[in-house]
């Protein structure tokens, strides 16, 4: 049946179109006294079978982007105020609620940081797994149960049969995340959105779960959007990365390019502000001064400018568009030849990127940084 | 029992241990029944931990959730009463102290907490928060305290004029600076920092790590730095103790622990940490530990790690690991390991962190290269 879905879907779009295409997505939250500019014109593509990272710190809009894709923004505050989310050419942003419900789970599935709120505490794992299966497919109760057992085996849960009768609280954090992955992959979705899937887990358990996600999605050819703040996780899991800051994508490209030649001051800053387990001894950390901007104010200029050591006067008034680092024209957005792009008026030179700070007098530091308010 | 007011005096003593912890155990009782409480078991959060910290040194205490690292830290500042063992500051055992004597000793050790949102009272302004320890210990007059608060705020990189503001007016990083200022107020010798940067965004973490380092240099502070993130711990620590299920399994200098980890758990921990470098990640070999950390209510017999140990599996599951708890042994100068078979680990850094010789074990899993970048 999935096969039929896939065929139908493939027929509906151009041969070269990516699986998912997000275009100029704008999401705002209206509260009683303010509007929060959560996502301001984000565009990215995901091709079949690709694993794409969405990296950034709290509040950068990475999770909101994906809630918007799934149409799960908290209502009524959160609204998609612009842009399109094309899955196989169909605009999810414009779809009726009943249509999007069919897509969720079947075509696009999601795993969250904390599996507990996503699992129903008063239903057994069996009831929850088979519910997903039977909601989307016409299968018998016995078949659904067998499929549920197979799924638990797939995600490496020992003694799957007795475990089906357990409730979520009877599983450890790592095991719960495995159950979530089983539920997400139950219908063989074509796109899996993993929102900080291992942030709540210990590092040895994180290694188990990441390996599981990597193995399963490679085996099934599922595309993955991996949302995380952990640059180490991104480095090991993804082929391409989009770096987000304050509602914008500031750098995008192949994972190898971005780590080898980070080009946006924010990416450079991030890489210099984390101690690395393989780093040299006594290596100095260069913090990014200040704090992220107040997103209740409409963005003016480059969002990173107030904290940027490379900023110029122009950065404070004019938000740079994202263009190829090497200045070439048309950009490749997906696959192994994706163009390395940044949104910056005054990018650091490679030597400065390596040093983590401007080398000559360079940027004129305008005004004081450091006040979050 | 004179208290050294100037931190300079504290550093003058050189390398004598400021803090000695000996066979510390903290057990939390589990009870059943409402009217007649029966004691049915214990959560053995910390179960026989010994280490010492020299003046001016940073000892990192690292381990996964539930390993007892935070409980150890809290027992040291006597937020928990130890079940057994000794905690000595300059030779005075805290475990036996009560009342005024305990309060006087507490001036010498302060704590910085993980969550800068929960550890600051939202109804107190910054001046009251930072001055509170001074008031409790009756230090200075009102105007002296106000002056001191201003000094402390500038020391941690905040604007002294913000003293009248309330915690909600600050960002996470700034709140953590307030917590640090409060900890410094009484000029303590020892600061127990329990996950001081884990709740902060990565770009802010480095600000606090650098601040703590700068303060140590200027005030001769001694740190017990508790964290789950071995990369951060390695960056800030002189020596590192690795905990697993209530016990220290390995204790060595930061360099030694990184270059030559000897306990199989440390090796697995190092191999599990993602490195922000896709080229190295692709070529790395991971030791994936099977299963979860067992319950501290009913820890495994013998070596607590034997249920998940890759080395034991490789050695054909020797009975000694199940029967006998390994005592910490000195395997090199200042490098203690609690493992019967640590000599067989060969956990050199290249093996764990990089390409080359993989750990020959059944549970070793290569990291699969991401397919589309293979040619790039």
C-alpha cells in the first residue's frame, strides 16, 4: 500500500522536484500584547532519502519551522503568515485539516525530544502502536499486533511480546524513545522529522538511539530532518545542514563544507564556543558575546549583527539575502553537490574563521553588546 | 577554626588538599506504608566514594544521570547528610558538625546550580539575592553590603546598576552570572558547581566557562565541577573523576584520562561523544553499550558495570567481575582505576576518538558514512 502511495505521489510531481520544499515560510505568534517573529522567510529543500540538519539555539525557530510543516502550531497563537510547504508539490500550508491528518504519520512522521508527552500514559504500547496502524490502513487486529511486534524487534526492544502489554512509564527514557521511533516508522513515512531526539538522553544511550535512527532510515530510504543544537550530532548524522538564527537560515550547505569552511560569523562563533573532546589541551573558547535578539520586535538588518564581531554599518539596517559563498549564480539546493550559501554582508576570511575572531582592525564595533533586553 | 578571609591566603598553602572525601555514602531510604512506615530498601545514590581536591585545583566529576555525581556534590556542602564516610575541609570533618559550627564551615563552600531559572527567587531583586549570604552570616553593615554587591556584579560581568532588577529581566546566561556572584559573596574556598552550563545555549556556555576560569585565577578558587558533558569537564578540569552507579570508576588528570582511558566505561563514554567534525565522525568507531544503567536500588553485584561491560564480554565473561567489587588501583602516577582487568583495555585516545585501531569487540559498531557525501 505504501508502494501505491509512493507511485501516486511520484506521478503528481516533477521528476526532479525535491520531496519537501519549504519556501519563504513565515510563522508568527500573536500574544495578547505582542507578536513574536518566530520564523521569518525560511526556505529549504529535502530530497528523497536525504538527512538534513536544522541547527540552532533555543528560540531560533528550528522547532517552529517543523511544527509549521506538520501544521501542529499551537492554536490560536501560532500562524503560518506566509510561504509554502510543498510535499510532492502539494502545499501543506494551504491544506484542509482533514487532508493534513492523512499525511501525518503516513507520509511525514515526527519524533520529539521528550517521548513521554507524545505517548498516552493510560494506554499500553500495543494499543498505541496498533491504533496508528489501523487508523491509516485496513488491517486486521491480529496483523496489526504482529506488525507491532515486528516494529519493537526492529527498534531493538528485548522481549517484544510481553513488552506490548506495558505502559509507557514502565520503559526507561532510551526505551521510550525507541517506542516513539517504532511508532513514527510504523507506516514507513517518506519523511521523518526528528526534533532533538536524543537531547534528553545520556550520551551512551544517545549513541544507541542515533545509530538506530541512522540504520533504519538508511534501510527504508526515509528522508530525515534532524533538528538539534548539538553540532557533534549534526556532524555524524547529516549530509546537509541549515544553520538557523533568530528565525532565519544564515548558512546552508553540505555538512562537510560547513564544518571545514564555516563562513557565517554565527557558525564560526558556534564552532569556537564549544569545547571539543578531541580538541587540543588548553584550547581557548571564544564565546559569542551578548544574547539572541528579542523576537517580539520586527527584525531590522541582520539578526546576528548586534553580537557580530564582523558587522558593518550596513548590517544594522539591511538584512543580507542568502547567496552562494563563492558568488556563483544558481544554487543547487539538495544532494551531494549542494551549494554552500551564507547570508552575510561581511563574511570572515578563512583565516579569521579559523581563528574565530577578526584579525585586522576590520569590523567597526558599533555600540555595546551584551544586553539581552 | 579561623576562617581565611583573603583568598590569597588560601592559595599560599600550595598543594595541600583543601577537601578530602573518604568512603562517602549517601543512601536514601525507601519506605512503604503510611501509618507504620517500613524501611524496605535504599537508593544507593553514592556508595563509597573517595577523592581529594588541592587548593586552587578543579576536579571534574563526570557521569550519566543517576550516577550520583550531584548527590556527591550536595553531600559535600551538607545539603544531604552522608550515610557514612568523612568529608574533611582542611582536616575538619563536616559529617559530624551541626548547628553553628556547620554554618561557619558552610561559609567556606558555596554552590552554583544548574538551573538559573529555579535557583533564583523570582520575588527578590538581584541586590537581595547576592546580599543574602552576607546577611545570613552577618557580614558587614547595610551600606558595606550594598557596595559589595556592586563589586560582585562587576566581577561577574554584570552592570552594578542592574542590582535593582528582578531575575525575570535577565537572560539565562546573565542569571547564571547572578548565581555565580551569590556564590562568591562570602569569599568561599570551594565552589561546587553542579552542571553550571548545561541549561545554557551553546553560545552562552563559553561565556560562563571563561568567567569561572577567570574567577579561579583571580581569587584562587577551588572547584568541584560536576557535569555530564565530558568535553566541557575536560576543558575546565585539572583532574577528572568518572562515576558510574554510585562509585568512582576512574580518576586521573584530564590529559591522562583523555589520552589513556583505562576503565572500559570511560572508553565507552569517550567513544560515544559526538565530535563536531564530519570527517572524523565518519571514520570513528563507537563502542555502543547495550541496555540501560541498572537501578541504584538493587545494583549489580561485584563491579557495578559488569552487566554492560564490553571488556568483560571480550574476555569471556570472567566470574571475578560478578563476585568481587574492584577496588581503585593506582595504575600510573595519580591514575586510579576500579577495574579488575583495566590493563587489558588499551584505551588509547586514537583508538577511541579517531581512525585506526578499533576496539576489537563484538559490540563495536562502525559509524556508517552518510551516503551522499561519500564522493564530496
